[in-house]
């Protein structure tokens, strides 16, 4: 937890010298000290930031690994599709050649 040092006595003295009454100066110092104390509970510390940076780096590393795995799966699927397409093209080529040969034989 982060704490902010606040010298209430010096604050009261400064207010009194500026013409603020003693009870008002003490009340303001007390209120400001309370605000400063409660407001620091939400502040991030250097350790909080280091932990966040480490967690972020780990998340990025995990995402990178996931993307590499996905890339490998996509590459494998593309290779399978390429092989399937090649089979169809060869099959259609042979069918077309057979049909052409049959037409040539019929027409001559």
C-alpha cells in the first residue's frame, strides 16, 4: 500500500498564518489527511506495475504460441486441400483426354 506523508501541523500553521481560524484550519487539515489516506488505496505501486508488465508479457507470449499453432493447422489444411484439388484436376484431365480420344476415334 502506498502512503503519502502529510504534515498536518505545518498545514494548520500555514492556514493560520493566512488568516484562517484555528478550528477551521484543524478541520481542513483533518479532512485533507483523511482524503489523502483513503485516496492512496487505489494507487498503483511500482510492484503492481511490474507484476502487470510481467503478466502482459506472459499473455503476449501465450497469444504468440497460440497463433503459431493456428498457423500450423491452417498450413496443414491448405496442404490437404491442395492435394485434393490436384487429384480432381488430374482426374478431370484424364477424363477429358479419354473423352477427346473417344471423339477422335468416333469421328474418324
